[in-house]
């Protein structure tokens, strides 16, 4: 058996390509959220791997019969859950190429194109986002640089480790137990996981509480008050995570003011823009990154909203020496003149693992195939659809918007007033909104997810799937309205000119 028989390889590639294209053409026929029960595949699969080869035809039949029913269809135009995991032809084809080449680019010599193309695309994106020159590989100071990782969690781990090691080198390793990390209660929970991985005590991951009155932003004043108390108690602040586009509500932390506070304590500041960073290639959204020049590192996920399939996290750092020092490894097996010359980047020293895929290839293909103009229009299209959805919510007085819409996600709920004519009955509102969301998702016609902020259960409507059009947004809203009417047991109320039900005063 020849694993790369050219004739059979070509034939099977055509078959799989046709299968995928057909899948996208029929994707709206499938329930968006998988309807299977736990263990469904374990029960139907053979106990052992096959002894002899099976045909691609039989394998694809089983994909259709057994795998697709167990897929939640992230690429469905009716997928409005979590954050998007966008995809396009260029990214798909780039993935085919990088899998076809199958290089292991741990250092420059192992595949020069993999290393240098990564530098190229990270410089392109740096300019698109108008990031400070201090993050650039070509910086006159020679201190910065960018790298492609798999996820924000990896970016957290690597930057936390850099901050930890840099501090301990200065104050001594006997102080490890006292190191403290700061964030808000809206920061993504993967920061807590990452802090555990690098050895920060869970109780030393310090969360600053946010409120709806300040749009769930991390308050610089509250942060500084907490740091001062912690320092008096013997803690040593080393790291602050600020967020542009939090997961629950897409809140935006005030970067400039937070960086000023952190600088007083010589803290590493990481800006997590996993979701919203893509939007900042549009000039009208770039102001959300104001103040990033004071940060130590910045990351966003191109695999969320920049049409580059999973996984592709873009991370830039100002001080590559501090960043790579705890991650660097040497071995005679990898000794070579290029590395020793100091003229090349060895990306094995910029990540947790040694092996790395040629991720830059698919990102390069996306940037070239679409260009800046088309990518910006793609982002703007989703923002407009979210704005339209927000308008529909505001027109129905039974619902209320729960957080400002900055990008393409709308946070809303059925208001307590619509349930019991009382403004303060959040408990009943939480129960009903939970039932509303589950009923919507159970139809299979749309999929949304929730969060709880300030004790309030909210529904998140995130627009970002590559195939989503206006009609899908309108259909989702009609579905929500219909289910709400069924749960409330009354027809949709008429609204007054101010959008409120008759007799209601806020």
C-alpha cells in the first residue's frame, strides 16, 4: 500500500472536496446544535480498529451517517452562539497546502519559508491594526516581535510565564508564593487555568468586580485600590490582563489608564482582544485599542472573526528577550549556523511545544485572497446585522438590551416587567430567560448561548458566521419572539412612541 499514491490521492481529494461543498450547500437542513445524547457514538462504533483497509466511499458514508448528526454546526448561518469560528475558501485551501507540505518548523533551518512567512504576515497585521512599532520584529530597538500560537490560553501561559520569571530573576525565587495576577470578573476564565499551569496560587489571581453602571469595564481606580491593599498584605503584583471585547458582553477595558496603574508596580500588561481584535482593522473601531502602546503584549484570534480557520492566535510582545528566555531550549540535535548567527528567529522558543505547523500559510492566503478592503467589509456586514437585531429587540417592549453593543454581539433578555409587572424580579426573569434560550436552541433552527453578569441571566446573540445573511438574523428574532410569546402566555404587547408598553415609566 502506497500512502501517497498520486492517482488515488487525487481521486480521494476530489471526493472529500465534493463532500465538504455539498455539506455547506445543505448545512441549513441540519439542526444547528447537535441533538444527539451522550454516548451515542460510543454505542454505535466498533470495539476495535479495522484489521484491513476500508474504502473512502464507505468512510464518507459513515461520516454522513454517524459524524454529522453529532456535530454542532459552527459554520451554519444560524449559528449565533459563543463567538464565531469563521472560515473561507482561502483558509481552507491554505490548510490543505500546509497539511500537504507537512513541515515541522521548530526553527528557521527546519523550514525557512515557514519562519519568514510568519514574520511577514505578523508585520502585515501589525500595520493593519496600527499597533505600536515597539511590537514589530523590525523595530529599531530590536526588542519586539510577533508569533502565531494555537489559542489565547497559550498566549496567556507564555506571557504569564515571562512575567513570572522576569520578576523572580529580580527579587528571588523564594517569593514565588506571593506573586499576584490581576484581571476583572469579566476576564476570560482561561486566564485562571493558565495561571495554575505556570504556578500562580489560585487565590492570588485577583478579580476586580465590575458593574452594569460602568458597562462591565475594569475600573483603574478599583484596580489600584486592590493592588495597594494586596501589597500591604505582602503580595507582589506581576501581571494585568486587560480585555478588548469580553466574552460575556464585549466590554472594553480602558487600556491607557490601566497601563498607567500597572506601570507604577512594574507589571506586565497583556491585552486580550481575542474576539474584537479583528474588528480593529476597520478605522472606525481602531479607537478601542487606544492605549495599547503602554502594554507589554497583545493578542487576538484570527480564527474567530478574520476568516482564518482554527487555530490561529496572533500574539505580539515588546520584550522578546524576556518572553523567550523561559521558553528557550538548546540541544546539539538542533545546533546550526543560522541559529548561532543570531540573524534568524527560531519559533520553538516562542511557544510551549517544540513542533509547530506552518500556520502562516493559511493566514497569508486569506490576507492575499481578500485584501484589506474585503476583510473590512466582511466585519462591517456582521456589525450591521447585529445593529439591526438590536433594533428589533428595542422595538419589542417585552425585551431589554443588557449591555452596549460595540461590535457584532447583542446581549438581551425578556425584562422582569414583561413577566410580573415588577422591575426588580430578576430571579423570575432569570428562570424565564433560561427556558427561552433552551426552547430556542431545542428547535434546531438557531443556536445562541448565555452568560450571567451581575447575577442577571442574559442571552448572547453573536453574529459572525461566514454564511449568515440578513434573512437568518430576522428568522432568529422571529423565533425568539414566538417562543417568548408562548412562555409568557400572552401576545406581543403594543409599544408606545418611546418603545415602552402603555403605562410603563422608567
